[in-house]
């Protein structure tokens, strides 16, 4: 039985002057899976993800969401369609509270005149929502929902960014190097968060250089090289060293794209 990709791209091209960042790149993410995207520095991973999440407009090629062709011109448009991205720098505002960061750009206003005309925020509702979401993801080691993000540890900040994506990413969550610069314990917590979000049925795109983490959580591994997809492999049947060899060009990629959904 064939399953339709929830997010896909075909023939994406993006050039910056003489540099070709994407060279007719293809991409498919299926419902409920964790798809890891790996590649050497400069392979075009970030350009690919930016193109499917609205941060970059490709020169040519098409992107589909739930079988419908989409034409995102900004990350806001992608976000409104249910695609949330957790960036490597987390895109959090350190001086704001946890609740404020969760609702940044989509604050809940009070009902009636106070919200419509005076634009007053419904802080109790926002705080309760934030508390509920953090509890769902097992992050309530954070005692005070009103504390500033700058007072949190690296792992807790990552948790807030993931919680925001999980709360509003109704269709797809993209995570760019979520365990970079984290310690062992905090990295473990992020991997558990990824598994937890997946168990709720939300598909995840994981961009990472950490091969043990990739092989632990990924259902499929998309290998990007020289601006295009060179292989999609099954982490259960390929070794870590072979995946790295394909990624660097030391080994020829397999002829077929691993896809148990068709």
C-alpha cells in the first residue's frame, strides 16, 4: 500500500552567483517518521531545509505539502501551514519568559474590548498552555514558567524550543542540529523529546552531524552530497561507517532509494 509523503520536493535548484547550493534536489518526508538529513559541510543540507520551510525561495523546482503544491515566500507562511523549525541557535529571546517565548509572534489576547482595542495579553491562559505543553514533554523540571530563558541550562532552552515546535507544528517539525553544544545528559533528553514527539504522530526532519544520535532515532537517513540527494538508506541495514563513506564520496551510493512506504 502506497503512502503519500506529507512534505516533498522535486528538482529544487538554488544558486548564489556561481555557487550552486541545490542541484535538482529531491526530498520526501512521510507521516510519523523521523527522517535524518546528513551531509558534509557545504553539501546543501541547510539550503534544502530552508527551501522547504520558506526561509529561501528556490530558483526552480516544486514543494508539496500533503499532496498540494505550495509556494512559501517566508518562514511565517510555512509556520501558518503547520511547519515548525527548531533552529540551531534556537531563535529564542533570552530576556523574555518561557511562556512569552512559546507564544512569540502568536500571543493570545484577552477577549472583548481589552484584547481587541487595548491589545492586552491573556497571560494566565498563555502560562497555563505553556505549563501544559512542558508537562506533556516531561520538561517540568522548570519550576517557574515566568523565569527568563537566559536563566535556563542549554538543555532546558532546547526543550523550550522543541516544546514550541511541538505545540504549534501541526504537520511537520524540522530540527537543525538539536544536540549541538549540549552535554551528554542534555543530549539524551533531546533525543527522548524527539521520540516523544514522533510517538504523537508528528513527523520530524532531523539535521545532524552526530552519527550515533542519527542512527538511534532515525527511521530513514537522507544523505545529501554536492547539492542533491545521493541516497536514502535504512539505518538498520547500513553501518555508520558506510553512511559516512557515502556522504563523503568514498563509497558509491546504493542504486535504489530506501522507501518502505511505497
